[in-house]
């Protein structure tokens, strides 16, 4: 079983949608990805896929631009893995690849709304402890932030304030 990660190609869009449709109970996440593709928040180099040995898309992690107070950052959402590939390290691989691509692009901050146990393994910590909040109420610890390493390998400084997600997040 060979799995590798790469930047999503425009020709992968239908397969990426198929993965989101299979991974979630409804079309909301797949529709969100489609809407984000048409938004100015879309950063093509930060849409990563995991593919099997036949180059079939089996996982996807997306980072898009958002505002944090007067600064900027990235939102990690959504992340999906085809059901038959779940619990085999595919999600971890594609999230790590997305975060590495963001750091390489010079980005400093990523936020995520998700399970602290899952995202904690990537270094995410509760955002509230860094004076960053989301635009919605969630259980404590579920809105998280990660300071990406800078060119010297040390974590960069974090902006402070309320996160403002791109419009598609409110539309789907």
C-alpha cells in the first residue's frame, strides 16, 4: 500500500469531491470546498491530496486564507479521507503535508475547529490561550491554533483577535 501526498491539481476536483461525499454524511463539506475554489481565500498550493499507487485521490486537506484580528492566517478545513482508507495514517499524512506546505510558503498561523486529541498531535493548542477566538461558540479546547515554524525553525509570532472566515464558510 503506497500512499503519497501532493498539491491538488485542477483535474482532481471531481475525485476530491467524491472523497468528501464519502467521508461525511451530507454534501456540506464537498460544497464548501467547491465554494472556496471560487473565493479569493483559495490558495491552490495549499490544497493537498493523498493519492494511492494508481494516483486515485483518497484524502484531502485544505488551507484557506482567513483574517485574525488585523492580521492574517489560515483555516484548516475541511479534511477528509475516503472511508476505506480511514485509520491508516492517510489523514495524518495529508494534514502534515498541508502544514509543511504552509510553512514553506512563509505562512505563520493556522486555526482549526476539531477534536483536540486528533489535532493536538500536529501541535495545535487551544486558541483562547493565545487571545484568538472564533466567530462562533464551540466547546472549550475545540477551536485551536498552530504557530508554524519560520525559516529558522522556531515558531513564529501569532496574531490576536477574532477570526473571520471566508464567506463560503457561512454560506454552506
